[in-house]
C-alpha cells in the first residue's frame, strides 16, 4: 500500500515547484513546458538530492516512486492520445515540395547523423548487453522527434499558424511524429524480442494486424463520436468515458503485443475524426487535469532519473556537447537546407529549421522508454535530457532573431490549430 | 511523356541527395558498427558473499561486515560505474570497468559504527575480475580499506541477481 501522506505531499510539492518555475520561464518568454521540464530536474539528484539529501530521501523515498511513476504514466497515456488527436497528416497535402522534402529530410538527417555519432558513443557510454544496431537506431529516433504541441503553441503565439511557414511546419511536425513513433515502435519491438519467447515475426505480424483493424475498422466507428457531437453540440459523460476506455484498451493492446502502452494511445488519437470543433471539444475535456497535474508528475519522475552529477569530467561534457550539436545540425540544418532547396526563402527556411528543432516533452517520453528498455545508460539519458532542454529553450530566442516581424495572421484550419488555440486559452494550461 | 520541369528536377535531385543517400549511409553505419566492442555489462543488483569470519578480524571489521552478504546495485554508463550499498545506508561509490577488471571505491562516511581508526575519511576499495562467460554474470575479488595496513582484506564472490538498476529512479 502506498504511504498516502508521502504521495500527496510529493504531488503538492511537484505542483508548486512546476507552477513557480514554469511561471518564471514564462517571464523569459519561454513556453511553460520548458520551465516544468527544468523544475523536474531541480527536484531530482541533480539539485535537491545533492544539496539536501535527507530532505530528498524523506520526500522521495525509493519505495514511493512506483506510485508516482504509475500516476505519471497514466498522464502520458492520455497526453499521447491528445497528441495523436491533434495531428493530421493530410495537412501535408497541398503544401508542395517544400513540406514533403523538409519533413522527410528532418527525419533522415538527424537520424543518420545520430547513427554516425553512435559509432563514437557506443563504446564509451553503452555496454555489451545492448546491440549496436539497437543503440544506433534508438539514438536516431530520439534525435529526429519534434514536439508537435510546443511547435503549434509557439506558432500560435506569433500569429503564424496560417502563414506558409506555419502550415509547412505543422505538416512537417505531424509527419515527423507519426514516422518517429513508428520507428520507435519497431525498435522497441526488436529490443524486447531479444528477451521474449515469442518470435519477432509473430510480434510484428500482430502489430500490423492491430494497426489495420484500427485504421480500417475502429476508425469508421469513431466517426460516430463526431456525428453525435455535431448533432448535439456536446458528448455525454458516458460517451467521454467510452472514449477514455477505448484509449486505455488500445494502450493495453500495444503493451500486450510487445511494444508500449503509449503507441496504442497515440494511434487511437491519430485515427480520431479531425473536425476542428470536435477536436477542440475533446481536448478541452481531457487537457486541464492532464496538463496541470499529471504531466508535472512525469516531469518530476524524469527529473528523479536525471543525474547531471553523472557527467563527471570534461570528457563527459564533450559527449553532451556533441549530442546537442548533432541534434541541432541534423534537425535545424537538415530542415533548413531541404526547404531552401525546395524554394523557400533563406529566412523562412531557417525559421522552419528552428521550429523543427523543438523537442520538448516528446523527447522526454522517448528517453524514458529508452531507459526502461535499457538501450541507453543513465549518463546518456541525462545528456539527452539536457539536449531536449537546450533545443527547446533555444527555439523562441532563435525564432525571434530569425523572424522578428510578426507574420500577418490568416484564417487557420485543421485539427492541430485547435491544439494551439486551446493552449492559448490560458497560460496555465499550456500544451506541453 | 512530358518533360520534367526545372523545379521538379531540383526536387528529385534534392530528394535523392538528402534522403536517399543518407539512408544508404545509415545501412553502412549499422554494418560497420557491428564490430564495435562496448564494456562488459555489470549493471544490475549483485549479491556479495565474502569468505572468512563475519565480522572480519582487524580494524574496520564491522564496516567491512556491512558489505558482507549484502546486495549492491551497480549502475553503469559505459566503463563508469556507480555503486549503491543496499544495507540500509544507501551509501554510494564510483568505479570503472576495463575489459574484465572492475575497480571501485565506496567512502565510509555513512558508517555509524565509529570504529577506532576507521573514520569518515576511510574508503572501502573493491577490485574484482568479472567472468563474462558465466551463464549468470559473476565476479570475484577482494574488499580492502585504503591506507590501513592493519585492516582486513576480504575475498568475495558476487553473482548478478537482476538488471533492474536502470529502470528505477535514483
């Protein structure tokens, strides 16, 4: 049984620290999520356990962390559903060469550069229980992800959602996220298959069958949610409960198939109807408790696993610097070069590259999966968390430097706009 | 068949150069990386069993006894190790592994026993040889105390119990 006093105290402290630090980062014109990520690190061994070890042991005794993790995982499952709900790959249609090339290059460039970096890091930061192929593929997937919700929020703040830069960036981020999660699902399947008695072809076959059933079967049934919403202007509590039940069922299916809970939640969100008002309505119902309470728990749990003290010596900081450099050159440089070659202006192309380099919470989700399946070591995990923080933090100031003039707003359309607009409703419920 | 417009030609060339070629490079990287050798894995929870009397004779015997028959969690990042004693003290130390040779130190600052000549500056040193070919990973070596001629040196064997270290916080 959990110690309820400890658990409630933990939640209270985490909420206070995340609100305060998130608020301070808002003053620096940063998305709140960057501050909350930073707050998580402050609560872990990198600061609290270092300066006040006894208080840290009292507040976060190891025996209590399982419950904290369980809460945070529930939050992440719902959050991944909301991320899937907000993205719409159809947005890529009609965007022309720039979007197609930029979206594909923004995956391949960081992926390949990260795999080259893996040649250097594998003997230094991994061990022989991890196959090089798994290590390199994971590094590639982790570096090629984009934080779709943060990107949408930054664009909304700049009134740039309807601009060419905005629409191309949203389309690219949607494609990136879907591709990135598919690649990650494949990698996790490979890693888990090594220790599983089930043959990998059976696991992969099961996943494909599940995906086909979801996309061509369940998707049609999900349209009823939108039809009922259009007729009545709202969904009953029973229907909302049914939707949540479907999220959990889909998550459990992918977990049982040998990948991860989060893939099922993401897939269900991705195949939901994308009508703008419907998406906004569903987000409105789910987001507040998820973003204000459950996600900070995830940030804190991630912070408790992040130990910057493991980066001892100049050598380790050089590795960390290399990771940040490769992640930035691959994502920012790759997207910028591709969109420039496809006909975008240099300034606009640089803006797109900067936006695509935002990693935010999505990166933390992937890194936690990597640490859970033991494909990355604790020190590498800490370096990658720092990379996620730095690349997310640099987005707003870089964008201000590259595109200082606010782009005139146009009428935006699409489900992802609902994500951003909802985020704009209140700084307190900013999407992560 | 119509002619390809200059814009489309640029797109196709750029796509081949920026997407196709890098993917070929990825295949090359994955092939060449197979030959890389990473440090032996010692990550996980280890059960230490020491030889001889408990507590060991000589100075710092009680301190060494606290490691005897206890569980030690090793967290590994490449060749760098972090050791945590699960004997109620949660004392942590650091170490390295080079090929099959493991060396680590754990400060006794947590030790409440206040043995004479065994103060807070005392450091327990572990050295061991890991047997990578054993079905369950095992190691054997010695535990000693630094700068202490009259302290005991204890031989030990250790067997890895689980590899759960990385999935937990702290």
